């Protein structure tokens, strides 16, 4: 039976490069027989974590918004994929907010074991996305049954849709196919 794959795309832009890469990953994973759900945070109601820790007792966030629903999907997925634009050499604020809102997961029997990172940036050197990877690794460190299983970086892409034809598209597809 295929794995349950949840892809969370965090760019606010239509035609987002990181989202296009995520869609290639999704195609590859679906082709390989996995059950894929791709969600965009664009237009979603996502509030900041309040830091109240109620979720550590109840396994559910007190804030009833879209992040609460996405967090429940995260708990059940076998594979999590985060797609982000690089903002100031790090992950997007939207992605960081979603990771923080994943705090209820900490005391659950979360299913995810493999976590992937997809990102895009205007520049094309590895140091551009290292902090995004390191930030996600910090989150994963709190979930000892999970690991960072792979990353795809599309560099040299500033305007929307410019990642089309970039070698990272093929890499994203192959990564999805081989989860
Ligand atoms: C607020 C902001 C900060 C950015 N910071 C960087 C950066 O530090 N390095 C870089 O190479 N590109 C940077 N960019 C460019 C984006 O990473 C690039 O346009 C990327 O393809 C956007 O991904 P998206 O199409 O998925 O939104 C920045 C863009 C914005 C809007």
C-alpha cells in the first residue's frame, strides 16, 4: 500500500516556483502509487502560536483556524513535504508559523517518518538555502521518529513560473517517485 504524503506549500504567490517544484514532487509520488495531498497556505487563515502549551495536555490547538486543521493532517501523514520560498536566507515566515502551530504533534503518536524540503530562491548557491534546511532540521529534531529525507533547491528563479525548465523540476519529480 502507498504512503500518505502531505505536501504543504507556503509561498503566497500564484505561479510560485517552490509550489511548482512541490507539484512535480507530487506527480512523482502519485506516479509511484502513493496517496498525495497538496495544500497551499495561500489565502488560509493561519495565526501565530500563542505559546500557551494547552496542546501538550489536549493534543489540540486552542486556535480554531486553518493551521489547526492542517496540523491534524500532519499527524496522520507518513511523509511531510514543506515547500518554501527563501526569504532573507531562511524559510518563509508562513512556513515557520506552520511548524510552530505543529506543536500539538509533540505529544502525539505522529505517523510521519520522512520529511522533505523544497525551496526556491533568486540566487543559486547552496549557502542561500542552508539556513532553511537547518531550521527545518531543528523542528525535526523534536520528533525523534522522523528524519530529513531529502531536499530540492531551485536557484536562479526570481519571477513567478521561472523554475519551469530548471533541472530542479526533474529532481523534484524523481524525489517524489522514490520516497
Ligand atoms: C521578502 C523576500 C526575501 C527574499 N530573500 C531572498 C534571499 O535572501 N535570497 C535569495 O536568493 N532570494 C530571495 N528572495 C527571492 C525569492 O526567494 C524568489 O523569488 C523565489 O523564487 C520565491 O519563491 P516562490 O516563487 O515560491 O514564492 C526573496 C524574496 C522576497 C519576497
